[in-house]
C-alpha cells in the first residue's frame, strides 16, 4: 500500500489508514456509551499507552491537537535518547519522588496522576493520541525536541538548549548539535 501524506489539523499523518483512524477515534472520544467508555478505563490499556496519555492529558489537554502531539513527541524523543530511560513510563515518571523537580510537572506535584473521569473527552483524546503515537502513526513536529516549557515561565535550563518550535502555549527545545 503506498504511503499518502494527509494533514489533519495541519499535522502530517503517515497513511490514509492512519487519517481514517484519527477521525474514527475522535468520533469515538465524543461518544458516551458504556462499551466505548470501557475502552478508556486505565486498566484496559498498556502501560505505555496509559503513561503517554497521562502526560498528554495533564501537560497539554488545553492545547490544540498539534500541542498535544508535540508533548507526546518530546516523550518519545526522550525514549530514543540514551540520556533518558528507555521506556515511556520511565521517561514520564523520572524523578517523581522529587517534589516539583521532576521531568513532567504533573508527576511530582502531589496530586493524583489519574484523570478525575476517564469518560471525559479530553482524556479520551489523550488516550487516542497515545495509541497513535505508540503505533508510530504520527510524525515529529518538534525537530527532535527533548524539552519544553510553558511560555508563561522562563526556566534557567532553557538557555543551554536550542529552541526548535513554539506550538500553542509551549516552547520546545533540543540539545544543541543534534
């Protein structure tokens, strides 16, 4: 089957099948029946999907689709980088025992790392995106970024990295020279 580039909310998707899947998943995320809701329960998904969905949900649920995709890109870029743990959950929860000093703020803010309701649209969309990302169906919008921060803050570490792109309310960075 030939690869055909499509764009859904201005994001390149790998194949026609992937684009159709995105549309179907977003339609499913808006449904409220019990069978669909069960598909989004935390105990019905792989650990990698759950962890990546948590990161997207807690770090970027108020962002447009591109912003959520970019946060997921950072997680997966770290998984590929030998400086970080080699699995999605390890990357996301690295340093979680250090209050307000971990890699992803939701992981060490002292609040539960579970969505209040697994049947809300934002959670369902985060799960759908995590499933697509783990299947390799989406491209990297961040130019190999391994860091990001909200544009409302100016962390000191940002000066040591190369800015790559700003998407929504997040600025993305990668190590210089990559």
